[in-house]
C-alpha cells in the first residue's frame, strides 16, 4: 500500500474559503487512519501471540475467537478505507461534512478494542469475597489479576479455576468461579509433616523447612483432622506441573483440603490492589 499522502487536486466541491479547512481535515483523516491501521495491526499480532502461548485464561476459547474475528474485520475495513482515501478522488466536501464523524468513530472503536484486549489477555479485575486470604486481602478488596504470567514462584498470590476444587458454595471471589491462594510449594519440592514435641500437632514442611503464616507462626494441623489425613497421603515430592497452595487465613479451603493444584488451572497472579487500600500486594 502507498502510505504517502496523495497530492490534493483542486476541485470545486467546496468554496474557496472552505478549501483550506477541507484540505487540512483530509490530511488529519489520513493520518488518523494510518494510526488506526497500525494500532489494529499491533493488536492482531499481540492477539495471535497470546492465543499461541495460551494467554487469557479467564476467557473461553470462543470468546477469544470471536474477539479475534471482529478485530480482523475492523483491521480489513480500516485498510480498505485508508486505501480509498489515499488513492481515490474523494471530494473535499466529504472532509468538511464527516471529519467529526471519523474522529468520534475511530476514538470509540480503538478505545473499545484496546480495553477488551487488555481484559481478555492482560489483566482482569476482581472483588475479594470471604476471609481466606486475611489479613493480606480482606473482604471487599478490589484487585488486579495479571493473566500473562506463565512462570510462578513461591509466595506468589494466584487465582485458580475452582471448578475442580470447590465444595458446595464456598468460594473466594464474588464471581463464584475462582479461588485466590498463595503458592507455598513448587513442582519438585518435598512436602512433609513434622510432629511437634510428641503431641498430636504437626507442622507442614516444604523441603524440610516449616511453613510460616503471615504472623511468622508455624502452620500446623491436628493428627485427628481431615487436613492431616490429606497431607499424609500427599507427602513426598510435588508432581511436575503441580503446586501446593495455602490461604493466608486460618479458615481457608486450600491444598490441605483439595490437594495439589494443576498449573493449567492457575489463571493469573495478584500483585496490585485498587480498593479498599491502594498499592502492591505481597
């Protein structure tokens, strides 16, 4: 495509006093169409990249396909409109009558595409419901979930698809489909239990080190509890691709209840809170 401005020929579709305004509008329209063309191209390439790498785990496959299709159509239409404006003999009167229309439509479409792209592939907002991550995250907090993270480390706060891990109506996020927990064991780490002073209390260990809660106290389970029975069965090396997750709160449904979590069920990491407090979440 020829992206240089075509020479504006003299025409009589506008009066002489409007000709300067019309030619200026034409140059602005073509410039904005070029910007829209390259922005949509960039979004298409990024969308393709995230589709290939499995990004946007909160959104269904069909949602991502539909968005990609609409984005492709918008890109092709922009290409056609830009080509016409660069190569066809569009009367100057057109740019007097429709300049504001171009401005508004382009701004709205680009804004919508960028926001939807970010929500599908980059981040998602969520409201915390419950106390499973208290005191780190409290009921009513609003957080950003980054979806493009594919590698996780210890102490990352993550959101998982609760479909395979939920029990009844007990959920952690208001959407009623997700749990939010902290990674306490990585693939290959060794999970074990250590008895405390010949009592019926056992500390949870990863690689021989007792896990601590946010107050610095060892995380324990009672021998007669279901949690102890589950952890005793799980003891040993954490399988490849799986993670050991715990909530920061004392009443958290987590890996003590439902076992190791498949990495494919981790949807993103929580690093930032926007309400009720504002700032980084650790």
